[in-house]
């Protein structure tokens, strides 16, 4: 009997109906579009919720300022910047209230604060002048500039870094419409940051500022020269706390009780042929008087003494001061070309130039 060796053919592949193929094809086409739509809707919802929180934060801050008798107003405040940043814009910003200088009312032409959505703790500020401030007694101070840019970085409620760069700043001040130039400069920069090399519990801020090519009429009169001045400072403030704009007595007393110190690492003034460099420390004693020590070196000392009416005695006085300051110069490696002055020490309510007491100081508050 013969055996049947015939094999069964493989099953035919399943063929989808043409309408099913079309449905699968359309689904693959619309899935990315649907995902993008969902992403855009979600991002938009996030941005508008965050925008509402920005509004709430501004409202809370304004209420806190009002409790401190400081009123801010902006008739056309807007929060925009969708989709990747927040822009708080204000035209005709107005202020009135209590400051360390007394009761002040002020206006600013335009203000813009910007923060990226992915980095909301970094705020960049642009401002357009003029800034006008009216103080008690009728004095008006007007500050204007070509450009004003500021940047602030926060960690929670703590300010970590702050910087201001102003080009061509100018200040005029006076009473009853009589405006007198106070300052005009090429640029002004101010930088502040938490000192990364000291314990955070010390609350130490590094401070630096530069005023470049400045015309300062009051300094012109004192030094007898019309040359532009450049002033630079580097130092630190220990036990620094958030500024509350309360009365100076409140601010200084909190700082004194905390053991605050104002450190002058380098203070320099250059005005034509005249130059000064100084360093030292200042604080407040238990009787609320300034105390500390400052060491300085200068050029053009004879001309400066002559300006103060010492006439022919200026050379002798300058030589005497140089001799008194010479010991300090040897100890501190004085800067070449500068005449070291005797150190100025403030202690127990007295000012000493070298070993000689020259005046007394009153309490600051």
C-alpha cells in the first residue's frame, strides 16, 4: 500500500480590508499632531497658572509694603511673555511712603522685569528714566540715564546676587525749582553677592562699585580741579540682612546688635593728578558711635593742603604726615608713588590721626 507524502501548503497571509489599512495609516499620521496639541494645551495651562501666581505674589508684596506705610501704584501693570518667559511691565510707576531719608514720593517713567519660565529665580530688570523723587521740605532729586539694566538671583527668599549697570547717569537736585547738577558720569556699576568663601550663617555680602569718568561739582570745589573722577570700591558687609527701608536707627541698631562690620578692602579715587587709596574696617560701638581704622595713601597732598588754606605750611605738614605714615607704609607695603598717611582710628568716641586725637564723634542715632 502506497503512502501519501503530500505536504499541506502554508496558510495564506491575512489580508486586512482596505478601509482598516487606511484607519491605521491615519492613526499614525495624527498621533504626533495629537501629542503636540496636548503638550501645547498643558504648557499653556501651566503658563497661565504661573502667571496668576505672579499676579498674586505682586499683590501680596504690595500689601506688605502698604503695612510699612509705603504705597506703590501702576495703573497699567501687565504680565505677559507667553510662552517661555514672564514679563512684568509698568508705565508711570509711582511711590509714596516712608524711607530712611524720610517721607518720599517718586515716579519712574517705565519699568520692565523679565524671568524665564525655566529659571524664575533669575530676574532681569530694565528701566527708563527719569526717576524723580520729592522729599520732605521740598527738595527734588532727578536721576536720568541712557540705559539702566539690573539682574537679581534668588535662592528662596534670599538674595544671592544683584548687579546694576547704568550708562551715562546724571543727577540734579534742588529746592523750589532751583536745580543744581550733583553728578554726571560715563558709567556706574554696582555688584553684590553672597561671599562663597564664608559660612552662610555670617550673612556676608561682597560689594563692589565703580563710578567712571564722573563730573562731581562738590569734589571739584574741594580739590580745585575740573578733571573727571573715577571712584572704585571693593569690600564686604557682614551680618547683612534684607533691607526693610525702615528708619536708619532701626536698620543700624539691628546691624550693630548682630556684630556687623563694614570691610573696606580697596577704596580708590583718581581725579587728574590726584589719587587716593584706602582700606580699613568700620562698625558701631555700644554707644552707637562709629568705630574702626582706616589706612590711606595719596598723591598731590601738598596741593590738597593748600586748598584748605594752609599756604606755605603745606609742604611741612605733608612731610610730617608722610613721616607719621611711614611706619604704617613699611608694615603694609605701601603702593609705589603714593604718600602714606598716618592711620585714622576711631575709638571711644574720638578720632585719632596717628597717635594724636583730633576730634570727637557723636552717636549716629
